[in-house]
C-alpha cells in the first residue's frame, strides 16, 4: 500500500539524516519511527475523510431508494485501494450490504465474503446467507468474527442467537445470549430474549428497530395513519 510505503521511507529518511548528522542511534531510530508513524496517522485521517465524503453521497442516494446509484458511487472508491490498507475490503462490505438490500443474495454473497472482517453488519448478513444455504458451520464462523469485532453491540449477539435458534439450536442460542450479557451486563433486550428462550418462547427482535429490519428476517410493520382532517368524511 502506497501510504505504508511512504511512511516507511520517511521513517528511514529521517533516521538516516540524523545518522549522517552523527546523532546517537538511541535518538535517531526512535525519532525516525515517530516520524513514520506520524505521517501514517496523517495519511490515515486523510483517507478516512475521503471515505466519509464518499459514504455521505452513498447515504443520500440510499435514502432516496436509489440502491443502484449507491453501488456505482461505492465502486468509485476502488481508486483508493492502492493507497491505504483495507480500503477495498471496506468498500466490498458496503457494496455487499447494498446488494443484500436489493435481495440479490448471490451477488451480495460474493462481496460480503471479501468484506472487511470488522464490519459486523456485513458479517451478520453473510452469516444469514450461509444460514439460508444451510451451511451452519460457516454461519457460526461469520457470526464469531462479527461478535469478536463488535462485542459491545447488542444487536449482533441477538441476531446470532436468533439465527442459531432458527436452525433448531435453542441451547446454543441461550449460550450465545449469556455470552452477550457478559459483555453487556444489564442489557434489557438480551435479558428479555434470554428469558424468552429459556421459557421456550420466540425471541422479540422488534425492539432493535430499523437496525433489525435491515437484515430482512422479519416484515416491516405497517404503519397505519389516520386520514388528514380535510379528507375525513362525516358520519351521517
């Protein structure tokens, strides 16, 4: 990656310059390392700003339900893949989630597999596709990666348990929720779902709101609204 190479060269250059000035190695080596780390930090922040700007465009299009447009914008981010580590896998994860929203699971699967391991939403979606393929071992592997990178996210623990219970492994689902509660003691949603499973009742995921519905394992609730005042007919 170009940013890493640049940081290493700057570290070496600074160290060599100080060496030529006959600075003691106990000083020039640490100073060179600090210079390299500092440059890498600066370049990382610059790359993060670029990706944030890209995601702002993606979100605007997604809010307008222009998923295809969001995907095309995301693909423009591939131009940064040689600049910084994990850029490509981060973009792959985002593209995968977009295809998942389109219910194009085959295409989503290809991208989600290459996605960043710390993108827990993408890993959760990948796990669900494995579940639908009845590849439960790979489903568990994906979920384990997700909970490892996002152990403080209640939703991913609940989703893991939900899918495990759905595959007929209620005891494993209970164990997963207990693991989640160790990371998030006092989480009411995890505790309520644990109690439900212990009583052999279905889990209630609606408390997670839109975050839950993005996995499309449940239908969105129909919001009923009263007709506006001017449109109501008077009863006779």
